[in-house]
C-alpha cells in the first residue's frame, strides 16, 4: 500500500514538472510533437530509475558506510552524467531519427533538475531500496505524462487561431500554467 | 582521522569514476556508430534549412544520401550552384550546371478582380477552406488567399499583397518546392526566371462563366495561340504553355490577350 502511495504521489499528486517545477526546460523544449516527447519521457524515465537505484546503492554502501555524506551531489552527478551518455549512445545507434529529433535536449537530461531532485528527495525521505525504485518509476511516469499531455495540447494549438503576439512561447507558457493549475486539484490528496 | 577522510573521499570518488568510465568504454565498443567523415563535411556546407526540397528528410539525410550515391551532388536547390560545387569537390566529382528556378503564382484574381460567392468564417487555411465549399471566391480554380504558401515558406520569400494574393521575392526564392506542395489548387509552379511569358490563370471553365467570375481569367479565346502555336496549346478552355528548355515566350502573345490573363515580363514584386 505504501509503495502504491509513493508511486501515485510521485507521478500525479506531487508531479515533478507541474507541482515542483523541476525539469521545465525539456518540458517546454521538446513538447511540440507527441512522438518525440514520449521518447524523451522514456529516456528520462530510464535515467531516473537507474539514478534512483544507483544513488541508493551509493548512498548506503559508500557515503554512509565511509561517512563521506558531503560527496552526495558529486557522486549523484557522476551517475546521472554517465547514464545520460549511455542513453545517448543507445539512441544514436538504434534510432538516428529520434536522435536528431531530440537534439540538444538528449544530453541536457544530464542537467535536468528533475533527476538530481529525485535522487536528493529519495535520500532526504529515507526511502528503502524498493521504495526508491518505485519513486524513480513514478517520477518518470509523471514526467512522461506531463510532457505528452503538453505535446498533445500543443499539436492541437498548431491549427488554432492564436492572436499574433501570443504565438509560440507565449501560448506555450500560458498552457503550462493551466496544466499546473489543473494538477493543483490533486494537491493535499497525499502529503509528500 | 582527518587524513583518513581525505583518503576515503578520494578513493570512493575515484572508484565510482573508474567504474562508470569502464562501463562507458564498454558501451562505446558495443554501440559505436561509424560515420563517414564525408557526411559531416557535406553537412557543414549545406544550408541547414532542412526544407526537404531535395526529396530527403532534412540536410543530414541528404548528406548521407549523397555519400551513399542515392542523391546527386546538385540536388540541393536551396544551396544552388555554390553548394553543388562544394559538395562535388568533397565527393571528388564534377558538378553539373544548376538551372535556377523560382516560384510563380499562376493566379491574379485577387480581392479586386474576383467575384464573391460566400463569406468564409472558418480557419484561415487554404487547405481547409478548399475542403469546405472552396473558400469565398466564385472561381473554383483561383487563389484562396489564406496564405498557406506564405506560411510554408522558410526563406521569407513570400508575402500577401494588399489585394490578397501571394507575391514571390524572386531573389530570395530558393525553389524549395514547399509552396508548390502547400497550394491545394496547384497554382504555384517552379520556372526559370528567364522565361518571360506565363499564363497567370488556371480557370478551365468556358469563357462566359470565367469572364463572369473573374476580370483577369483566361476566357479561352485562343488569340494568344496564333503567334506561337508550337508552345501554347488550348486545353479545356485554358491556354497552356508547354515549357521546354529553349522556351522564353513571345511578347505578341501577351499583347493579344483581352483579359491580361497571359502576361509578358510581369513585374515580380507588385
């Protein structure tokens, strides 16, 4: 039951993008096509889960064991950077089209604050190993959900008659605001 | 204790770094993609417009197609002769001369010239208006005037004039073919700027109806055919020019036209 609550909390109630405002740059940058946004969501989810697992292991078997908790950020960043590099190699090999569609946003997952945020939250909340994995999956699903919903709306907006000054970034940010507002409906359902 | 901490920090970070580095080295060996250096060189000289005029999905795909022998070096119409020569020198082949072409809009029935049959309140897009009743104008061959071609132009070479017709800046036009594809009525064609004479109408209705719907329609009077019967033919009440390599157009043909549907050396910016 607790695991289920963690999953729902991470993916919907405390959605990383729409309630914590983490990982906004790919959320706005790669949300113009459903296909590529879904792929970016999958890539980010993969990195999130791996990071969650690795950060738990590092935290418990290196940082706490050797009593060097001040190396937390550095070690998590190392994990994230190498995982992103791995994903980039994999995408480049398996789907050059997707590699081109994601462009700069693929390596930018490295500095996606949602991922470092996830690792730090997991440590801060003292999750167990299983809880950490579920937290990672939930956060990834939440990120994918947010970015795909955004892309769906933006695809519809392509055909809409938008006032000239609002075209492009203006309407995108307004829509993001509305989405955040909609997700506020879940606020307080589950705390933290 | 203090020294111990240094050692622990160094060794744990070093160990982590080493572990992930070896993981990446291993992954690199498994997942490496070999790229022909020529592809990168060609990509650099291409205009990076990713317009698809060459028939390939974007410039990187075109570079790859050239290296693999699928596409020819001169197929990038946007880059023109200069880029063709650069690609040819990278590939070590001789480039053929590229004939410059520009987009020509074959309708002059703007808001002033054409009759209205309805008022259209839908989405301002030609492709959609063409599907719902064919827009506002009574001529069913005319320019719809909702600027799909202008929207498709990535080079700022097109805009709508005050009369509601698209205008092409022939110097800025790169003959990328986007506007040709965007027009639901197939009014735009690519032609060499050297050709002076064009029929600026696609109306195939009988003369009586055509005259009623638009002041500058081709009414099928066949007067223009007489000075140049080899190159101009009448097809379904419409004068059609059969373009060939040597064709440049005769001024007499335009002078005969009672409606100015066929024009000689029409000023491109009007």
